[in-house]
C-alpha cells in the first residue's frame, strides 16, 4: 500500500533508538523528509544521511520552540508530528513531589510544547499528529506514578487535541504499545534477577503468538495514521500489543511453558 507520504515533512521526538528509531526508518522508507530531535544522536548516524538530526533537551520549552523553528527554516512546512520521547523512570510513591514533576516533564510536558510550537504549521498543512503512549496508562504497573500519570495525560491530550483541531483538518491519534523488546527494555531485563526466565514469562503473557511486539510493528501503525490512508481517523487510542492489555487474563497466562 502506498501511504502517499512522499516528501512530507515529519518531526519525530526521541528518534535515535528503540521505537522512535523504527518510526524514523519507516517514514524514511515512505519518502518522508524526517527530522529526529533527541538528546543523543543515533549510534548508526552514518546510515541516516537522509534524516536530519537536531540535538535538544526536550524538557526545555525553549529548546522545543527552537527545534520547530529549525524544522521550518529548513523545510518551510511541517506535515507530521510524532511525539515519542520518554522513559519509564520508576518514579513511584516513595519519590518526592519534585521528582514526580520532573517525570512529567520527561514524559508529557514536551508533547504539549512541541505541539504548541508546531500548531500553526500543522494547521497550514492540515497535518497529522501521532502520540506514543503506554499500556501503563490503562493497566497501571506499580512503582511508576510519574510515568503512569504522564501517559494517562497523553491519552487525554490526544482526544482533547483531536476535538479542538477537527474543524481545521488536523488529525491526532495515539499508538499504545505494551511489551516491546527495545534495547532499553532488554537492558532492564538484563538487570533483573533470573532475567531469562522473566523475559520468557512476559512473552508468554502476550496472547497473540506469545511474543513481544516488534518496534517495527509500532512504526507501521504510526506510518499509517500519519498518512492520508487514515484520513477519517482521529482521536483514537490504538493498541498495538498482541492483545496484552485488553484480553481476558485467562488468555494471557499459560499453565505450561512452551517448549523451546
């Protein structure tokens, strides 16, 4: 399917690794002119000649503003905004209120900042916004109040912005992952006791094919929602998770492990 994204200008936050990196690659494959804004450049930056990189601390509203200004200076337009950057930072109830606020800054405030400074350009292009959320916003997780609150805010902002901008033709949707085996997730697993057993247990809890979601599967949905093929889809929270979040718990637990 041709997503008709050729030459569209896309700004992706946190595009240097994990899900964000997969999104950047997917949009490049579709012919988009992609700008990745992240704190660190991608490790394989030599392979990314088609993608521009802007280094910025997204917790700074001023740097969010300057990022959008740079994109518009380069391309004079903006068609797609993908808010992706964030981290499950385990800021739970034992953390201080200051730490909780910092977690919100890292995981939702910059979504608003980039959207705010991109707004006029998106109105002009009748563009598309895709926010990356998390199943934690629906299921809870324990020990991560900041991240859960932020991702709950992402869900709410997605619907709020979709309604506010519907008359102007700007579509806003969210993609909600659950268990995605990114390098960051792999590092977390490696730090756990009995990490191999835990990795297997989590995979077995995913009803569809008993495996982790691949970053590319999230990226495919982002590409579709950003395209005119999704021209009448807005305000949606779309779960790409193999049924992990919503299917009956009896379906998410196997009594016997699968044989290797």
